[in-house]
C-alpha cells in the first residue's frame, strides 16, 4: 500500500533539514521525500509500507520535536494510462516485438534490517584456567 505521511518537525536550520531528509531516506520503503510548509517545517514522505510511528520517533531522537500530521493512502494514476492505451495501434497476430533499445529496468529491493543481537560478555571466574 503506497502512502503519504506528513510530519511536522522542528527544523530551524538547513543542517537539520538535511539530517531529517537523510533519516527519512534511510527508512524502509521510502520512495520520495520533500520539505514543505511556509516555515519549511513539514517533511512529506511517500513510500510503500512505511512505519510512520517509527519514523517520527527516530526524528524525535535525532532532530527534535516531531508530530505526525497526516497519513493517507496514495492512489496510482494507472486508470488514466489505461484510457490512453486504446489509442495506440494494436500488434498484429504473430508479430514479435523486442523492447526498445536503450531501456533498462532495474528493481531495487529493500530488505528489512537484521534483528538486533545482544552480546553479553561474562567474565569467566574459573581459577583453573
């Protein structure tokens, strides 16, 4: 599910804005982000399967006050594209078409981070060794 999240973040300088964008870019599922608002105090993040609460708490820890203002589902604009397709000429039966030259399709998969591991080093009080 593609969604748009708007978070109000206390970003008084350009350095804090760039840090907020870097933190948002590191979140799983983020497609795009943008600083909006009159005071440039809103971070608008668009992505697939983003945890808004986790993102806001991360921004609170690293930047300062952060408040979730809006979370909404984004509808794809595929129906408009489908209406345009009938205008294109249809392929003849038996014709073989190759993909256009110069077009490469890459897919980047975001993998969840590995689970946190706690290492507990216990001192060995064995007097023999």
